[in-house]
C-alpha cells in the first residue's frame, strides 16, 4: 500500500527516524516498501526484529496497529 503524495515526505523520513531511535546506521536497516496488499507503508528489519511502519496524519491508531492490539 503506497502512501498518498502528501504523505510521501513522511514516508521518506522512516529510515533516518528509525535508525536514530534504534541507534544504528541507516545502512543497517533493510527496508521494504512494495508490500502488495499489506496495509502499511514499510516493513523495516533491524537488530533481528521487524518493524511495521504506517504513516498517518491522524493521532489515532491506523488499521495495522488496531489489528495488533
């Protein structure tokens, strides 16, 4: 699921933001953005974990996090 054009700028910040939070170099992240029918903007693998990232302009939880709860 690709982000609408107005969210593309936020999606492009995913690698730098997550690398900073995890204290790893951006080149240590494996990023997938072509996810087919998955309702997320990216899946990022780092430090032996996978992070599903969904960009939302709203303060409420998106469909991915709502299903995980």
